[in-house]
C-alpha cells in the first residue's frame, strides 16, 4: 500500500494495525471500542477467505470441513479453533 505522497510503501496489515491503534480513542468516544478493536483479530487471524483456504488446504480440499469451520465461526466469532 502506498501511504503518502512520497510513494512510501507498507504492508497493509501493518498500516491498518497502526491506524486502529491511532484511532482507538475516537472509537472510545463513539462507544464502539470493542467492535473497532476486532479489526486486530481479523488482522491476526486473517480474513474469512484466508481462514477458509487454510481449512480447505488442511482437509485436502474437502469443502465440508470449510462449511463446518464457517458454522463454528458463526457461532463463536472469528478465530474459532480449527478442528
């Protein structure tokens, strides 16, 4: 990601993580700090499609395992344990 007029390039995960930290006080003011902090969970665990690809790879392409994982995440939230 290009982050300034000088063409500085950074990994988007790093840049977004810093932005979340920087904007955390605003989230507190807006009474959505917990929801906003969940962005870190997504950055750490990967986006949904990334988690699903990992499950599919680990299960030799068996998409039923992906469906089971999606159901677990739906019930318990992103970052549900991989079984």
